[in-house]
C-alpha cells in the first residue's frame, strides 16, 4: 500500500510540474481529461484553460494535449481556436460544456442561446501529425417552433440534415436531406474562424454553418 501511495504521489507531482510548466500565465484550469489519443496505449492529458486574455466576446480558452514520453511531459498540440470564448454562449453564458475521450477520439461539446438554443459536439482524431475534425453533430431550434439536427461525418464526407417544424406557418414544412461534402480540412488550429464555414444544401436550400 505504501509503495502504491508513493507511486501515485510521484505521478501527481510529475503532472503538477508539467501543468505549471505549460499553463498560460494568469490562466485557470477549467477541466482535465485523461485518455489514449495517439494509439500508443499511453494516456495523454488534455487540459482546458480559461486564459486572462479578454476580447469583446469574453476570455479566450486554450486547450492543451500533453504527451508523456521517456518520463517527460511535452505538448502534443495546443489551440486557442477549438473552444469558444467565455461569452460566446449568449444569454446562456459560458458555452463550454465538456471535453471527453472515447475510443481514441477527442470530443468537445459547447452550447448557448436564449429562447433559441444551439449546441454542438466536435470529434477529433489524431492523424497526419495533428488533431483533425472527423465528426460534427449539432442541434438547434426554439421550443414549439422548430428544431434542426445535423450529423456530419467528415471522414467520408456525408452530411445529414433534418429540420422538424411545428410552426409551419412561419417556417414552412419539415425537411430532410443527405449530401456528400468532401475536402473540408478542419483541425484544432483552424476551427471557429471569424467567418463561419457555410454549406448550402442543394435540395432544401438550407444553410449549415460550421
């Protein structure tokens, strides 16, 4: 028992040192998650920070993925674009919901709105030397008006759009469409650009924003 306690203490001390080494000055930690992300059977450490850097939309968030090799922590990748700013959730406040790791996939969920609400989950896989967006799912809408669901598998380029309408007088009939949209190269570094990516669906003429 004593040996296990000592080992845990060493591991905790090692991570604490790594965290302080890479933590942005003045930032506070929002969440930390462990899991194997590069397939080497060794867990990476994902940390989400609220930085002291402020914009008109609130504090900038930074996500770091730390990798341990030869007993030393290094930054596998970090980004200030993958997670929305603290005020981007609108009336609902902070849009950040959670970061999870499932079967080697990094998943980031965010949401916001007021009477009209939105939420989405990004799924990233470590490939080609970086974390690339391979999946995107979102839901949005307003109670008793309409709801929209999007599921986009970027790996195969298949996008499914579905809009269920209750207030048909104002929003028209319900719609559903599946299209193939290949070639989008989105990763932790170029996610959430100032100008949102727009996909116009050819049949329904609806627009999907990423």
